[in-house]
């Protein structure tokens, strides 16, 4: 399988939408309840581009099988060098290194854009995602207890960070 990472285009929105909506309905990787519409996802995409944040897709034979992005960590000026990332891989593409390729590309891009810290918010029950981030050098900075609620249960949110640029 030849995986290509490239900048997302508007033509990719429908596949991105399918990936995120599956996760909303079936997992705790995102704490949303309601699926997104095409219009909502298009606005999300346009806002990312307007704000100078990347959206990358992983493709196999032109088929979008995952995507990654980052954006504002907190909307205060003092946090302008910190970003939080998201990576989602199609359910049929997991375990094939797609997430690794996307995260490596996000880290490389964030360094070029002179960000200092990349943050990951991971559902604490997702041990595989925590270990995945640790392999890239992310370290745990805390766990917020019972801050999310989905599927009739309280969820803990595990935060990890990676320093991109040494002072």
C-alpha cells in the first residue's frame, strides 16, 4: 500500500466528513454527539485555511484514508506558539502506519511554522493512542478526570505535549 500525504483540498471534504462522523457515532476519540454536515465541515476547512493551519490527508490510490490537522490550543495571545493536533484514520486503515505518517508530517510542518509546543488530548481509555504519542516523544502532562461525558459514562482526558523547539 503506497500512502501519500498531501494538503487537503475541498474535494476531500466528503471523505473527511465520513471519517469524523464514524468516530462521533462509534468512539470516544472525539467528544461530540451529533454528526457534522457537509456545510459544517466545509466551514471548518475554510477556517483552518484562513487561520494558516494545515489540513493534510493520507491517500491510497487517491482514496482519502485519514487526515490530520492542528489548531489553536487556547484563544489567548500568550498561547500563540502552542497548538493542539488531531489525527483520524478510517476504521479500515488502522494499524498500517497511516497515523505515524500524518503525525510526522504535522510535527515537521509545525516546526517550520515556528510553533513551540504541540499538545495531544487523548481519551484516557485509549491506551494505544497514548503509547503512539509517547513513541514520538510526547510526555504526559496531566489527566483531567471526568471532564467528558459520552455513551452514558464520564470520560477522563489525558494530555500529552511535545516540545518542538528548544529555547
